[in-house]
């Protein structure tokens, strides 16, 4: 404390300064998450937890799994026109594979496409990328294509960040408010994950969802918001704090795994625990001690869960995404023991910022996604939880319809998919764009599709299934009232 100014504490200012040194919207949201975590740890204990150890998931259990494609996914090769006019002949002026108006080097050969038959039709024929039938066994008989055909997967067409519904004429004249910093990776990731596109917002819609529904988890021992790929904006909330778990289980604190015995590690662990249990008059020291002690307890609990045999036999690919989803399946199986009836998960796969050499890299990414997500769905079936778990995708933005050579550039609207037993699958929801450059759905001249479904509408459909009432939707999605639909209908 400065004797000349009793309200000035250099140590405190240094602490606050270090927290506020984060640069950019994503960094600031992560900093806010840590400050809220500190406050939560410093709060009084709510008493002992008495979890359900019966092993069976409660009938009212639900989990949302956000799968984020980092870098901006080119979904123009997710769903492809499959009729003569839409695909385009070699001499056509417009169409997917036309010489002047189409995808150029990014066009997939029509004879390789996987035809689909959506339950509803806009008069056009559609197909999907051939990698959508990749599966773990490599037999090309299952994968996500089979889940679409059997009704557990649906596509959401041309969704993206919007401040208000927007037409091409409105965009070109700037006569309506537009999302901030369109085409910027960091900003659009935050806007997708917060659902607030016209102003900075210090929480994510998954975090607000968790805050609103955490009352379902009356005896939880760890957070209902679990991230498998580091901190994210999506799960930043006011009260519920995201808990990070590695693909192989709990992230443990070094030197905290030998609480008993006479070894050096055990003596060090006891000394550490004694220090954490000591009373401190300084608020920040108390918060740090509580945070560390709780982290040790939580990691020990999660480690004990991961030390047991797998609760399912489904094989997952040995990839980063496959192991993230395998871990989520294990945590879903452990939900009764953790005292959780609601869980929100975040997984991420990168590599989508493909400005060059796109075709092969994109095909590999889709194959990994098909194998990993279809394996995850099979595991939920084994657990008897397929009706209670919904996986949905998100990304920074879409990419340009035309090519820059052998890659694509940042764009706007994109297609996504939803998987789960509760999904009304086998269909494409929303409106597919008119695939004509400088056409009615293009914000410019390169096939930069203006979204026809907002992130808010897409997210509201998921939040409603999760248990949020119509009157509470604006708490989770403050801008939902600007759009005509609070439920797109895929759940």
C-alpha cells in the first residue's frame, strides 16, 4: 500500500493491468472468463455434493456439442447442385462448374458426388462432398452420408452473422446495420460464438445458455460447460465458467498426484495443500488458493473417471477431433456421477483457411469430420443418449464461390449441419443461395453469399431444444426479436 495514497496498491494495479493487457475481442473475453472464475472461487462454498452414482443418464438429461471449424469453412463444396442447370455444362455461363461463373479449379467432378434426396425440395437437385461417407472402418458404407439418409443429420443452409435481415440492395447501399468487421477471422469467430454481431459483447451465447439452465444441475461437482480445445468465446458466461479437459482426460497440476506416502512428491504435495488451506487476508491470494484447490479436486475426480474402462465399444479415429469427441462421450457417460443434467461442450478443428491447395486439404478435413462425428453419434447410441445429445457446427464464415487460383477467400454465409437422434434429419433447412456471381444473394461479384438465416435463428432452435422457454430466449440471444423465426424447425 502506498502511504501517500492509501487507495493505491501497486501490486493490485499490476494484477489488474496484466488482466487488461489482452489484445482483441477474443483475448478480452478470455480475460473476463478468468476474472469471473476468480470471483466464483472466492465465493462461499455451497456445501457437499451428493452426485447420482447409479450410472443411468436421467431422462431429462441433454447435451449440446458445438463443433467449430476454425478458419472459415468452404461449404460451397458441402452441398453441390446435382442437376444439369445447377451443376452447369462446360460451355454454360453460369452454374457450379461453368467456365466463367463457377468454381473453376475447386469444382468437384459430378460423377464423384454423393446424391441426396432432401425431404423438402426447392426444385433443384443436390449432392454432397464424396468425403461425407468416410467412416472409421474405411468401408465407405456409413459416415455422415448414412446419418443424413437415415434421418439423424440435417443441413442448415446459408447461415451467418446478421444484425438484421439483409438483401443485396441493402448491403450495397449500406441502408441497414451490418455485422462489425465482416471477413475478419477473430471478429467473426467472436460474433458467431456470441450471436451479437453489431456491438462488442462480453459473453457467448453458450455461456448465457449455461447461466440460464444451470439450475438443472443442482448437485454438480464440475462445470456444465466443458471445453476440449482451450478457451473460447462461446462458453463465456456470467456465473458458469468453462472447464478445460484434454482429449486424454483431466488437465492435472504437476506435483499434485501423490497426496500420501513419504516420497519427495508426496511431501511436496502435502506442503502445497497446507499452503492452499492456510487463511489469507489478501483477496487475490484467497481466490488463487481456492481456484488451485478446486482445480486439483476436479482433476482428481475426472482422472478417476478416465482411469476406468471405456463405457462404449465404438472406435474413434486417432485424430485431434476424433479424440476430442471420444472424450466428450466419456464425460456424457459420467454425467450422473458428476451431478449434471445439462452439459454444453466445445470442440474445435482447424485448417479451414484454405487460400491455396484447397481441394485435397478440404477433402481430408471433411473425411475426418465424417469419421469422428459419425463415431460420436454411434457412441451416444451405445450409451442410450442419442436422443439427448445434439451436435452442431459453426465457423468464422463461408468462402467465395469463385477461386483465387486453387483456393478461396473469406466470405460470409455458409452451410452447417446438425446431428443427433432428436434431429429431424434427411433435409436441408433454410434457403440455399442462387449460385450466380453478382446474383440476388451475392454481396459483391465473387459469390459472397448474404446469409438468409441468422446465427440467432440457428442458435435459438438449439437453445429451445435445450430447454429455454420462448420468454427467456432474448436472455440467451438478445437480437432474436429482429428476425422472423425463433425456431427453424430441425429439432
